[in-house]
């Protein structure tokens, strides 16, 4: 079997950066070069100050510190790294299309295609090309077509190796993966390529956790895994609405059903709605593929998962408006958290953005505190929606770096991200500094209802009557 000496990863983002750092760390005999066309990003990966890495993940900086400039390199020299590599991971972004056919649903594959063309142009020796980005089923075929039609005699094996890491726990998910999935052709050279990639993961994972499948099963499994996880959240969130109008408590329901080993306890936390770069995008992809094949009922079934998620975000915002006597105009509302979940600085598709947008339409004034998200990011997220002018967003929204300050003279605090530090805040001080009645809307169910009520708050949380 061929041995791999040089790996190149195209794309130094949330997926490529952490994954390659772990591979380099666990495979000291392999040189790993992560390349990106974004020079700022590469500079940040190379920053002496490890707190300036472009991705924040617990455990990441320690791993980068150990391996960087030994066998882990970050570079903008894309062509050179492709040329030298035996194995190339494609880990570029695949956002939902914002234009043309499939707008709002299909994945935009232009970055993937550019990568494939780049590899085809540069490669002089045989390569194993691994698709790491989340892609619609049958993208590998497109990559194959581009690579195989260049006529320069280079042999390619295309593998699908979807990423299952979750943000905030990326390093742990990589080091202790439930499974690694490797899809490829069942030809002798396809099998060899799958075994070579398996060998890399077997540096730190038991062999039985590395599953080999055909290309299409691997690509589809990634979409389906995310669709199932998101479906669980939408299912419990739909029940949270029912709990709020009955005397049931969604946490008790989750616990009770999760004890059934056929259901299991994970991903049953009711929330203000799921966010992140994957769930919505992957379901939209699944829906689009089903429609393409004429499977209307299947497409509608999965689309409902997104509809409930939108409903949940809207419901949370509307409850704030109704509870504040049907008007939030000119009222200050403190947002605790902007990231799509705790322990990450990522805000893509975060529920906070949409809740803020609804409240801003009612002319609320929003003061945001998030321990990891920058002011520029908050404004960029709101501007991207195009609901109102950039000036108006800056007029109505302020971002502060002190949670107590955010709550001063506020009519309400809304908890959008489940950061641990919110539990440890001095809620009595917060209460004293707010307008009365002082409302707290807990979209993550992280606070103690009894204590909050005793402190004097009018405390509401998702999935429970007052
Ligand atoms: C997800 C998948 O978990 C991961 O396997 C895949 O590779 C990428 O997509 P990620 O988006 O990073 O990972 O985060 P995840 O922890 O799955 O959370 C997604 C969203 O669901 C967050 O907004 C989170 O707050 C929300 N969530 C999660 C809930 O509302 N309730 C839950 O019980 C779990
Ligand atoms: C079900 C619940 O399992 C049980 O907890 C509840 O108290 C009563 O309802 P039951 O209807 O007896 O029990 O059978 P179950 O084994 O759950 O199967 C229900 C149906 O689902 C069957 O038709 C079964 O063939 C089908 N099924 C089950 C599938 O099609 N696929 C599966 O993976 C599992
Ligand atoms: P993900 O969450 O999938 O990792 P990111 O957006 O965080 O997505 O990262 C993808 C990275 O891929 C970006 O830094 C982007 O600059 C890079 N990228 C996109 N296209 C190319 C390309 N053709 N060559 C090199 N890098 C690319």
C-alpha cells in the first residue's frame, strides 16, 4: 500500500483547521499543509499569539502549539501544496445558493469546482482527493469528471469523508469520534485509497470505528445524520409550545421519553431554535435533492423541520412583544448571547439574529453581550438580512463587553446562548438595575426558575407555563 508523506488541505476554516491540526498531531510522520486563498486567515493561523487563531475551540491552541511548523503548516501557496501532496482534502465552504436555480435551497458548489479545477491544473503525480465539505449527494461525481478530463495522465481516487464534528467540541469529537465514514469506489484502487485514509484515522481510533461505504452512501449519510439531529430538536421544540399552554414541563417530557433506550436522551433540549452552519443548510440540500428526483412527500417531510425551527424563533420573539404589553418600541432589551451555541464564536444561522430582527421591526433597542462574538460580527449578521439600513442597525443595536452593563435600564433580558457564565451572574444586581417589572426570557432554560422568581423577576422559559 502506498504511504502518505504529504497532505494538503484546501480551506482553513472551521472544518479544515481543527481536523488537520489533529491529523498532524497524531501522525508525526506526515507533513500537513493547510492552504487558503484568504491571506488574513492564514496569517491568523500562523499568529505567535495562539489566542488569535481564527477558530476558537477548546483544546485547539494546545494542539496547534505542539505541531505548528513541525509537521503542520498554514500557507497561501495553494498550487505548491497541491503539487507536493499525495492526498488532498477539499474543505472549502459550501453555502446555500443565494442566486439562480436552487436559490435558498441547493448548495453552492462553485468553491468546490474551483478547487477541483485547481487540482487538475496543477497536479503532476497521482492523488487521492478527499471531499470533506458537506456536499449534496453525487458531488464526488462532478469532482471526478473535472479531474479525469484533464488529459495529463494523473490518476485520481476521489473519496468522501464527511465531517461530523460539532463546534465547541471539535477537538474532542475528532479525538474520540463515534465513527469515521469513508466512501469510495469499490474498485481495487478505490479500496486501496479507502484503506490508506482509514490508516490515518487508525493512528488514534480503533479500527471498528472507521466505516467504509460506497461514495453515495457516505455523502448521503452526512446529510441524513444532520437532518435526524435537527429533527429531534424541532420535535421537542414543537412539544415545548404545547407544554407552555398546558401544565406540562418540556424538561420533564424530554427526560421521560429520553429514558426509552430506543429514543435516547441526546438532542432533546428545547431551545429558542437550532442554528449553526450545518443543520439548515443540510436539510435544505436534502429537500432540494428529493425535489429533483420528484420525491415531493419526502421533501415536504424534511422541510417541516425547518418550518418548526423558524416558528420557534418567531414564537420566542413574539412572546417577548406580547408580554411587554404588546409594545417594545423604544424599550431596551438585553441579549445575553449571540453565538449559535456556547463555547464558539460562530454566529452562522444563530437564532439570536432572527429574534433580534423581529424585535427590531418593532423598534426595540437591543444591547448585546456575548463573551466571544465581536461587535462587527453582530452588525454584519444583521446587515446581511437586508431588513433595514446599516445606519438603522447601528442606531438600534449596541454591543457591550459587560453583561451587567447590558442589563442597566433594560425592560427585559433575553437569553439566546447557553454560556455557562450566565448562570453565575449576580442576578440580584441585574434585577436592581432594570426597569420594573423586570422580565427575563430564557431561550435556553439555563436558570433556576424558583430563584429567579424569588429575586423578583418575571421569568419565562421555553417549554413551560409561567
Ligand atoms: C452539527 C452536528 O452536531 C455535527 O455532527 C455536524 O458535523 C455539524 O452540525 P454544530 O452545528 O456544530 O454540529 O452544533 P450542534 O451541537 O449539533 O448544535 C446545533 C444547534 O442545535 C445549536 O444551535 C444548538 O444550540 C442546538 N441544539 C442542540 C438544541 O437546540 N437542542 C439540543 O438538544 C441540541
Ligand atoms: C409500540 C411501542 O413500541 C410501545 O412502547 C407502546 O407501548 C405501544 O406501541 P407495538 O405497537 O407493540 O409497540 O410495536 P413496535 O415494536 O413499537 O412496532 C410498531 C410498528 O412499527 C410495527 O408495525 C413495526 O413493524 C414497525 N417498525 C418498528 C418499523 O417499521 N421499523 C422499526 O425500526 C421499528
Ligand atoms: P467550513 O465551516 O466548511 O470549514 P469556512 O467558511 O469556515 O467553512 O472555511 C472555508 C475556507 O475555504 C475559507 O477560509 C475560504 O477562504 C476557503 N476557500 C474557499 N475557496 C477556496 C479555494 N478555491 N482555494 C483555497 N481556499 C478556499
